[in-house]
């Protein structure tokens, strides 16, 4: 369950779009213009220390409101506005500490500050554990009466209605206080895995056919698994996964600890399943999750059609799992600078309006972005934000075409945060992940169509089309595979079966082989790749990954509408305007309703079938070009 009140947003890009330099680079060697400037949050670590101490003392004062919420509408309003003010400062303290820690995992001081920020989360949750039970005890009629009479509570109506919705899953104030205090243990599995994979796992070094010696950490693996030489890919895959295989016991124990925490929270707050507990926060019906898995399984022949097309274009007798990241058009060698990635993204999102484009330029000029990989830096990419300041964006950019897509993806999150923060009061500024990934994948869609529109030569066009299909494979099919694996492991623990490196590997390997058609001869998956689950950090986020898949389905439908607006060449752009209203809405409505307002009903299979239609149309065009 989401920690009470915390609104931190970390939206991670799909891992396939990352890369890293061959040689280690220290952060100090990277030009300042490619490093984010955190001074807008705190001018120094010392300023953060002072703010943390002051915030800790302020959190302790919140307990004074316990038992007084129902005295009058005035006392109710004072309590809630004070609560939100403290939470807003907590966001600022936590985000700064987290981002500083992500700059270099080898540095102990930033990690200590992040740990202290996490302690504040627990302190805050403990001090305010009475809030939800006491609001619920007042009753819906009384709470709504306060809102009707007190102007200061006008913006709080959606938030309070959401609190009242939790009545069946809320304990007494004393019980919620104990549960909040125990929350510090809920992420122990993720912490253990993070220390292992980011700092202590002995990543191998291998020598490629070019005689280049490379280190296969997470970023290095992501770069060199796309090597055009098949023997190099074999070397990279086997070395990288063998290193993980050696630690499958630790990785399995860490994931088991995380899932056990999810199950404990399910039981404490009286949910039927971990899935229901996780989806309840955003009011997403569990049927949406199951429908996604069923839709994808029913359309595995579409995935297999793409895999066979990839095999044909690569000219191999048997497609293997090692081949899935290699370029299908070897002669196309595209590379970009950060400045070019920004220019391309700005041109691609031009249909979203001049203001949207201008804000992206401002984000770059004012150093909201941390572009380059360096030793010890957190892998992956994300966007996060501090209300009243501005969003921040972490990248690991080394110039591959795929990384331009990652930049556009994270820029979608950044702009979503900016638009939501500038159009909503703090109480409803935070948006659900279910719509967050719509903003990111829609930008990727716009980038694809922009690049395709300016590409005329056959090899590059085939490359673009192939990249689009591989993005669908990675974001729709692969993330749904992850979602099914995550559902299965939660169900195992819920039934009393603890997780281990062995049974996790067996389950994961079976699913990968089903999805990729191993038994049908579509794509061969070696036994060694069953350990891949240990590389996927999203399994520690409690039913997060399915939203990549639902979001690309929704964003495809929304992008189609925006393309229709552009093609019509009329002044009015209703699809674009509806989409921008979604980005500005924050949590003023539930995500399913926001998407319906924008024209997409995710409770049906219709958006998914539209995405499959587009995927097959792209394959039709590729086959036409090949003929």
C-alpha cells in the first residue's frame, strides 16, 4: 500500500533503451551542462541537514491534532492544511536526498541522507496514522458538510472522497500507527538488491571480437547485448547472466522479503489479494489487470509474427533470445548528441503546442536533466518532481537511437509533472502511475512518426519500423510477461509457498518460453536466461510494470487522435486539447475516468485491439519494403 500522504513520483523507462560508455567515467569529468542542478531544491547538503532537523521537529507536532478533527470545520481545515504543508516539505527533503544518492552509489554520505529521509517517511506516517481512521470515523455526511461550509477545504474534496473510500481497509488509529512504524521494513528486500546490483555484484569483464575489453555492469550489458556480431552477443549474454546466476540465492531471498511485506500489508488492511491492495490506491479494477494478460496471451501470434520477421531480416536459421536486441538493419548506424536528442524530441512533440515545446527547451537550459552515465550512478532513467519548484530527469545517454526514445519517454513524464503541478493545488497535484506512462509512451509514438516522416531511404526506414515494433515487444508484450510473473509470485506466497532463486528461475523461464514461442521454434530461450528476473528491479515495486503495457495501449489510441487533428489541418485540435487536459488534471479524478474523458475506455479490449491493428500495419509495411 502507498505510504500515507507521500506523493513521490519515480517513473522509470523500459530498460532496453539504455547504454553506457566502454570505459568508466567519473561524475566530475562530465561537463556541468549535462549534470542536473539541485540548488533549486536545496543550495547545499548543509541546508538539507538543517531542513531535515526542522522537519523532524515539525512532524512531531502533528500528533496534537489527534482527537480534534471533529471539533469544528475550522479545526478540520487547520489540521488538513498543516498536514499537507508538512507533507510538501517532506517531498522536498526526500527527493533531494534520493537524487543525490543516485549520483554515485559508492558515496556513503548521500546514502546516509537518503536513509535519514526514509526515517522521516516512517516518522511522518507514524505521527499521522490517526488521520485516516479519524476522518472515516467522522462519517461521510459530516466530512462533506465541512467541505461545503469551509472555503479552505474546497480543493480537498477529491482527496477526502478517496480517504472515505478506504473505510473497509482502515484500522483503528493505534493499529495504523503500529503499521506505519513497521513500514520501514517493507522495502528491505529492495534495499538489499540495490546494494548488491549497484555496488557489490562483481560484474564480469569480457573481450569482444574487436579485442575491446568491456565491463558488463547493467549499463554495459544493455549496450553490448545489441552488438552486431553474434558471437559477441553470446559472450555478453553468458557472462552477464552467469554473474547473476551465482547470486540467485541472495536475489531470491531479497525478492521473497519484498513480496512477504506485500502479503503482510494485504492481511493487515483486509484485502482479498495483493493485486487488489495495490490497484485499490488508484481505484483500478483488478479485471483490467487480468484482461491485459488475457489480451496479450490471445495475441501472442502477433508477437510471433514479428519474431519471424526479425529472424528473416537478420538472416539466421534460428532466432535466439540473444538476438532480440541486435540491429535488424546492420548497415544503419545512427548516433546523436544530447542536443540533437532534444531538438528531435521538440520537433516530434510540436503537435502538442508551442508552450509544451518551449518548456522542454527551458528544462534543458536550466539543467533539470542529468544526462550522462558515470561510475556509481543509478542505472536506468526516471523523472521525478518537487511541487512548486520543477521536475528533474535522470538519463544514462550515450547516443544510441533508442536513447533518443528514452529521452522523449522521460520528457513526457517531466512535462506531465510540470503541467499537473502548475494547474492543480498541492492536494491533487500528484497523478497515478496508470496515466503517468501514457504521457511517456505517447511522446515515443510522436517521435516514431516524426522520424518516419523524415526518413526516405529504405534501410533507415526499415530500421525505424523495426525499432517501433521492438518497442511494442518490449513495452507491451515483455512488460505483460513481467506482470504475469509478478502476479504468479504473489499468488505463490499468498498460498504459503516461499520464493527461492530456484523456483523463481523455473517459473520465469517457463513464461519466457511460452511468450516467445520456444516450443514452436519461434525463438529459442536457453536455460541460463531463467535468471533474468534477478535483473528486473520493477518486481520490487508492487504491481507497477503492467501499467507500461496498459499505457502504451492507451497512448496509441490518444496519439492516433492527435495525428487525425494534424492531418485535418484545422485550427481546432480536440484530441490534443483533451489529452492536455488529462496531463493538467493530476488526481482530481481517478485515472480510469481521466482516460475516458480523453476518449479511451480501458475497461474494454477495444484500445488493445487498436494497438494490435497498428502493429500489424507496421509489419505489413515492412514486408512490402522487403518485397
